[in-house]
């Protein structure tokens, strides 16, 4: 089992973008909260997938009961229709 902070770091390493894990009511989950499953994916989802696809296919099945925001390189939340390749490119350019 992992901490929230460890899961957020692993998602960044695998997927190439930052995330913030939240409770369903919108509050941030403390980074030292434990007992979350480790992020099980070793390869990034394809660039042509969008943020909504990533949440539906990867985050929600692994972390039910939580919500997640994908964070752009400038610190703002990313819209669900944004392609993952666009999000990743922002980190490379920033």
C-alpha cells in the first residue's frame, strides 16, 4: 500500500503530468494518507487519449471513492477534453 504522495509521484513518472488526488466532495487528500494501492501502470496511456479517458480507464477503476485533477505545467487544472499529448508537451516546453 502507498501514500497519496507516492501515488501522485508515480503517476507523474509514468504518465508525464502532475495530479492532485481529492475526496469526492472536492477536498484535497493529505499527502501522507496511507493504504492506497500503488499505481499499477508502467507505461503511459497514448498521447491521443484525453484527460477524461485517462481518468475513466486508469484512475477511477484503481482508486474508487476518490477524484483526481490533472494539473498543467502552469499549475491550473486541465479540461477533460485535452489530449494527454498536449498536457505532456506543456511540461516539456515549460
